[in-house]
C-alpha cells in the first residue's frame, strides 16, 4: 500500500485508505458487506436532513455492473471492471436552487467518504470515480430529473499477488501519493499563517 505520511498518527482506516486500481478480478463481496457499505453511506450527514443521495448498486457479473462499466470513461474501464461491486451515487439536480444543488454535492461526497471508510474496515478498497458519462448513466437507469449521477464508487480487493495485475495498472498504483504539507492548507489567525 502506498504510504500516507502524517505529522501525527491518524486512525488506521484513514491511513490505510488509498485509491487502488490493481484489484483481484475474482474477489467477490457478500450481501452483508455490501449492505454495510451502503448503510455507511445512508448514515452520512445530510444538509437540512434532506437526504437526497441515492445509490445504484451492481456486483461484478450482474446486469447493473455491466451497465455501469459501459458508461465509464476508457481510463476507468482498464481497471474498474475488476471491482467486486460498483455503486453509482446520485444527488440533487436543482441548479436553480443553489443551496440544494451545492449541498447535495457535499452530501454525496460525505456519503462516498463514509462508504470508502466502511470498505476499508471490511478489507476492501474504495475508489471514487467521476470519469463516466453522467447523461448516459442517468438514461440507463432512469434517474429522475431532479437528481443527477455525480460519482461512482468501485469496491474491490487489492490483488494479493501484484504480478497478477497488468503492468500498466501496477505502475499507476506504485506512483507515490502526495499531498500539500499541512502548513500549506491549514491556517489560523490569518489566511496563509500556518496552523501550528
Ligand atoms: C470526485 C473524485 C473523482 C475521481 N475520479 C476518478 C476517476 O474517474 N478515475 C480514477 O482512477 N480516480 C478517480 N479519483 C481518485 C483520485 O484520482 C485519487 O483520490 C487521488 O489521485 C488521490 O489518491 P488517493 O485517493 O490514493 O489518496 C477521483 C477522486 C475524487 C475525489
């Protein structure tokens, strides 16, 4: 697993999270685990209690999974079909209501985040994706007009044997993960004055 460097320790579920691509294409997810991941998403905080987030869920081999794979951008189609499950995340589509529209997106992000953490807790990797045709996804699944597909989540098992993963995917997974240092992003007193 590529390193997550932090100034102090963070919870292992956060430290161990990363967006992998080298999934085991034979791994499966059982009903309880997939349900737990959806429950984690369901119980994310939601602005105004509106709870606009909806999921469309497929397991590798089923019709929904195939349809979700079909609307992915080419780059994601190289690795995400090896996931055990794919979850389409939909949220508010009300551009005339700025608050609802904006916070609907935030709700979706929070739901994704909770689903990713729950995936890690269950030994899976959760990898969010925006790289898919949102219009096609909405048409395929009949998403109502007041909602919009906003992201997809791949839930997979990282392959035990990295040599079983195509070299191109292995190389992408080996790229060091980086973030801006904390003192570049966390301020106190004045913008730009690092939080110590
Ligand atoms: C909203 C969003 C959309 C993303 N879309 C894609 C995607 O389409 N394909 C992909 O491979 N990764 C996607 N990612 C994953 C990011 O590339 C990844 O989180 C980033 O490189 C940081 O790596 P880490 O998650 O391992 O820390 C997306 C992440 C977010 C938050």
